[in-house]
C-alpha cells in the first residue's frame, strides 16, 4: 500500500467532479475502485488529474437552451 493522502485527494476530486467538472467523471470512476488499496501508480494518476484541472481552469461546459 502506498501511504499518501489518497482518500482525501480523491475525495476533493470527487467534489470537484460532482459540482463543476463533469469532464473528469470517467477517470474518477476508475480511481474510486482503488480506494481500499491504492498503489503508487494510482497516486500518480490523481496528481495528473490535479494538473489537468489546474491547466484547464478557463474551460467551462456550456449548455444551450
């Protein structure tokens, strides 16, 4: 097991996904399957998602009525 704040970080990403960033839903669905035994490669992906979010702060989902 890789000891990092994996559950806290993935919880923060889940909150972002539900509230504002639906574009990370698939990757969060996959990562949430490893909550009980995360490994180093899962933590690397969590960091990649955070970097993606930081790099796309000016993007938004627009729905037209």
